[in-house]
């Protein structure tokens, strides 16, 4: 089963929808350290405004296939690192 990491909690109906397709893990806080601790074996990462995705995080995420950002803009995602990792 695929694993999805949420950098922050989302509405319960969104979590239920995700849980029908994958195992969902919710970070206790959107800090770089907390996300990095959980990212190693997830297939997808969904971040919100407070989360940040760095090259170092992506390199630790061996199974990561998708990075999704809620809201607008991508200034908190290292796009070059994500592209290099084929996310």
C-alpha cells in the first residue's frame, strides 16, 4: 500500500478520501525536522504553506514519487531537487 505524508493536518473528509487509497501519516508539526523524520518511506508528500521541502529531504525519500502543494506558489519546494528525483 502506498504511503502519503501530510506536513500538517487537513480537513477530516480529505484524510478519509486519502485513506481509501493509501496509508496516511500526519506530521506532528510542519517543521523541516519533523517532515524529514517521516519522509524516508513515503510515496507522496502533501505540504501546505508552513512546510518546506529541501534537496536534503528529497534525497532521504527513496520512494517519493509525488510532491503536492496546497494553495498557490511553489516557493517552499526545491523544484530542481524534485525534478532531479523525478517527483
